[in-house]
């Protein structure tokens, strides 16, 4: 349509110029005007294609905002936990939605101050569910999780998540620099502290070898990094938080066995005095643990 319109305008302009009714400069201006007129409506076709997806996304957002949260803060919360404390999971049954099979059923776990516990189990056994319970992303259907002897539901969610640092497989990296992603854990951390955390996570040499160093952008969701690099940045961030409890969810998933063994040893050494829960399906760290917990899938 654009091409036909411009051709028609030029044909009429040339005819008018031949009859002495139109200056040649105006012919060019009319042709450009025709092009500009179509530029104003060109995005409409793309907008129409995107309209369906936009409306569907809007409906999903409204469904989420209208949904009543299953996990809420108490009206009279306990003070934020301080010092050394024990976390205990007591005969818990947990599921993610009504009618679904339990992700955990009758599970118990005790994390005493300063203890290093390794939890192993097959995929689907509920290891990630344990992390979600500890962070109170979900509440148990039966049983309870306690922190310092008090039910986790008596604390504010913010206070719980400041007391428990997690380096998880699905932890998010923002489209920012390595420095900015690390400082999410401690905004006032110095570069020396950032480098110490990166050194423990065995990625400092790689970061210092980058042209931008700590200012290197990681891309949306860390897409500029490999799986192993991304996991170790997440681990360094959890170490930097210096929380009393450190939960490591498959921190060696993308590493070769010698590097994985060295990484676990470095993390255990750097976390001395803190409670550490290492979730893994690999042998690294088993010989360094105070306790090994084998998690089996709940019976149907």
C-alpha cells in the first residue's frame, strides 16, 4: 500500500508538473509526505499481533494480585532472631497446592548451631521443599518448623530470610554488574569483602581477569555467564550475607569433581561457627559433614 500510494502521488505530480500546475520541488515533498503518513500507522499491525499476548499477561497479573497469599506475617511478630539458634523441622507434611501429592510427609530435621549437615536425595525427593519451608515460602500442612524453639510462623518473613542465607540453583541474578549483584546481600560491603567472598567461591581469578572486573555486566538473569560461573556468583553473595545459617542448594552442580571438592572445603572453612546445610546429590562434602541426612520420596 505504501509503494502504490507513493507511485500514485508521483504519477499525479509529474502530470501536474507537465501541465505547469506544480513545481518539481513539491513533487518530492508530496512523495515524502506519503511515506511519512504510512510510518505513523505502520506499528498498528505489530500492535495487533501483540494485543492478544498482552491481554493474556494482564489477566495472569490480575489473577496473582487478587489471590490471597497463603503465607502471611503474624499480627504480633517475635523480635528478629539473634545469636546462635537451633532450627528444627518437626514431622512435617507439605504440599504446594490443595489436592496435590505431598512433597514431604513426616519429615524431620534438626540444624544445631555450628553444625554442618549434608542432605542427599534423588531428584523429586523434596530437597527444594525443605529450603522453601526454612525460608517460609510455604507453610507446613502438618507439623511445624521452629527457629530458636518458636514456630517460624511467629516471625516476620523478612527477619527469617535475613537469618538464613541461601545459595540456590534458581537464585536470581539481575541485569547489572557483578559488584551490584553481590551487594544485594550487604549494600555496605567493601571491594575487599567482595573479593574475599569471590575467592571462597573459587571465582575471583576469573572475575579479575575480565576487562571490567567487578563492574562486568552479567546480562539478564546472568545469561552472559556459564552455569558454573553463575552458581559461584550466587554462592559468593550468600557467603557475603554472613547470616547465622547458610543453605547451599547444589552448589557444585556444574563443577568437575576436584573443583567441587575444593569448593566445599573452602565454604566449610569460611563458614566455621555458622550452621551449614548442604543439599546435594554428589559425594563432595560427605566426609566433612557432622551429619548426613538421606531424603526419600514420600510414599503415595
